[in-house]
């Protein structure tokens, strides 16, 4: 994503948007990892609630990543 910003010569605001979205995706992944680690720490056997917690955290990362790709695509599409 960020390498394409050089290729398409993003303007300052486009850079800021992409950097913020990239940081948010990394942040969401860190929170997801923390949630999964805490769930693993608190239970050693299968739990439906533990599965729901892990799936929701992973889903949040997926939604944010898809949103970031959509925004990036809109910016790039405007450059083509």
C-alpha cells in the first residue's frame, strides 16, 4: 500500500490517510493478539465464549483491513 503511494505520487492528505489507516490496521492486529493471548491464558479447554471472543477480534481486524483497501483503491483509482 505505501509503496504505491510513491508510484502514484500521493498528495500530502492522501499520505496522511493511508498512514493513519495502516497504523489502525496494525493497532487492531495488536489488540487481536492481546485478546487471543488473554483468552488462551484464562482457559485450557474449549469454550464457545472463548471462540466468540477470538472470532470477533479477528473479524474486527478483517473489517478494518478491507476498509483500508477500499479507501486505498479509491485514492489510486483517482490517480489512474
